[in-house]
């Protein structure tokens, strides 16, 4: 569960700090990075668990829980990222989204 919240927040924080330092990261790229961080654990983790003789039953439970929780957390992340002047808007560096445009 920590991965769904902390990972996205950490990626957003790193992206915003990079912008503050002058690194050019456009809004679409930053949104994509944050939303990728909000995705659940990959199913290939169970294959690695079997290969390295880890507790594959526990891994399957973790995958199930994170996938179920990601349904809600990813929806919230998308809602936050699509706010007109939400957390991704920084005055002076980005243009606000215009009516009818699909990508900033």
C-alpha cells in the first residue's frame, strides 16, 4: 500500500524539484511519470518469487491488494492530475489548459 501513495508522491516531488532547479520537464511528462508510479505491483513479481523460492502465496496476496487499491488511488491521481490549475501548474512556466485542448 505504501507503494501506491509514497511512490507517486516521491516521483512528483522529484519532478517538481527538478523543475525548480531549471531542468526542463513538461507537464505531460511529469503527469505520466506520476501516474506510472501510481500503478500496482507488476504480476511478474510472482514469477521472480517462485524462481527465488520466496513465499509466492504472500506475493500473490500483495499483488491482489495493490491492484484492488490501485483502482481507487489511480482514479484519485488522475483526478488530481487533470485539474485545470492543479498541482502541476506553475505560474510563469506553463500555459493553462485551453478549452478543447487534450494535451498540455
